[in-house]
C-alpha cells in the first residue's frame, strides 16, 4: 500500500517549471500553485500580464492534488438554511457561483486540451437515516423551485439502480456535478499557464513579504526574491511564513482517503452502476467515486484531526476501510493500494473568503468544496486585480478571527465528539 495520493502518483508530471528562484519584477506574483493560483495565473497571462507563481512544494501538491476527486455543485450547507441566513436572492447568487465553477472547469479543460477524464456524472447524496430523507425532500423541493431544476429525488425503492448497498433511505441527485482526475487537471493547468507566458517556481516557499509602496511588495523565498506590482495569496495558511492574520481565521482539518486495487467492471456495475460522485448525510461524512482505472476511491472525515502524516493517515485509512465495507460488504477482500491525507482549510461558517487586505489580495477557505470554487475564484480574482471588485461574490463577507485560536486547533477533538454525538442521536 502506498502512503501517497493516488491523483499525484498517477498524474502526468509537470515538466515546465523554472529552475532556481524568482528575481526581477512581475506584474502579479501568485502565492500557491493549487487550482486557485493556477486558474488566476492562466487568466492573468491570457490578459497579457507578466505572472510569476511561487509554490512551496510541487504543482497541485496540497489540497488540490489530495482531495476526493469531485467537482460538485451545491452548498456544503442546507440550502434552506442559507436562504434563511442570507435571503433568497443572495443565497441563489452564491449557489450559482458554485454552478459557474463547474462550468468553468469544463471550459478550461476543453479550451486548453487537458486530458483529465472530466465527466458530468452527477452527485448522489444519500440519506443515512429515515429522517434525513425527509430533510432531503424538503431541500430538493426548494432547490428545484428556486435555483436548480436539475436536482431530483431518488426514492428508497429506486436506490438499487444507483447503488449496490442496502443501508440508505433514499437520496437526491445533483445533475450538474462532475468529476475528473485531479492530478492530471492540476498538471494540465500548470502547463497551460506556462504555455500562455506565465512562470512557475516550484519548491520556493514564501518566507518573507515586505510592502515596498502602494500595492507593490517584495517577496522572498529561500532561492531568490522579486518585486511584484500586485500579490495574490492563493494558498492555505501553512504554519510557517508571514500569514499569521489568516491563520487565526482558517482551521486546517484533516481529510483522509483510500483507493482500492482496480476492480472488475461487473463488480462496479453492481456497486455503483452509474458511477456517480456519492456522499452520505452524516456529520462524519463518507464519500466515494470510481477512478479512470476502475478503483473505488473512498474518503471521509474519519477523525477530527489536524495531522496528516503516515501514522495518522494509516489510522484514518483503517477507519475508512471499515466504513467502505459497511457500505459494500463485497469489498471486504479488496486490496487497498493507496492511503493518504491532507489538510482542508475550513472557515467557521464553511464559506470561502476573498478580497484585499493591506494591499494583498487573497482567496481561500473553500472548506472542502475547493475544486471548482478554487478554479472559479482564480479567474474572478484576475478580474478583481484588474479593478473589478464587484466581480467577487464574497466581497461583503465579514471575517472575524476565531476566538481563542492562534493557529493550533486545540478544539478539534471536542468538535469531533460533538459531531459523533449528533450522528448518534440526529
């Protein structure tokens, strides 16, 4: 079993990075070569800007290349709750931003010729308890009437056509959702940036950022420095470096995944006949999809932890394997070929934040819905840097610091215990 991301291990390698480190000047420096940074760099390069991307590790090597492989529209939150909180018009505007993200991923894949197995397979949300299905029915009725007529209910008696498991009580299908090979998408985005005139420096973590004048900043890595007219932070808040303001507002929560050996097609036809992205309704959520080479990739929270290392990943992987077998007893003897984890940057309300602070632009905090929203916000931030602040759907959102939090999430075990209790009783 490899303790590595299936997406990164099986991706075509990015071969167009620049050696050494940055120097000179740039119109825009982008910090982070995940989907946000690469999408922004691509959009800016197409506008004719001189763009330099600084990446601490490798292209798409963090959350962008360590996720569940889904490109799902819709909120993490209940749509009805979002309407109550923000009003119908604003809730629908935000919902459509997630839709636009999926559309943009498809557009970029097509225009840039990225071979990443993009497909509109749909997302199936499964009710883990009978009362969850009642809530799903109410939510789907609101969605279909107000903003997303491409949703539909899957009644309990119709579940066998969608999933070969008897532990669920109905579900909802989001017809716009898609999936793809995340590693190949990330590498393809990076190649497109370079092809359009951008420059990418891998293994160049930001260690110092100094304001020169106005929005101009000098950015320093261990291998060089440059002065940029504008800076976009498109990264998670690593525990080192000059990002302490953001560290008080983002909580890194571990997400963990396993991938089976390649499975017989007839077995997959029984377990997931339509090859949907599939997620359940528990707080300790589980999700799965198939891969292009016929594996089942199974992920979830497993534990509330801020650790991702071989020992922590293996512990979580064992929990996920038990959950997978609970879904699909036929997989009890399936070999696990990959086990990995990574950090998801969560905001307190699980909504992204983007804007400008002290001359530095930022977009982050996608809270587990980053694939398409990161891609979308990269392009949006290219417009914001061009002076079009109104393009940013998150521009008016407050972002207070989390009380008592300074970058070490001491409270995660208590949050995990609370959600386990909710799963038991709710």
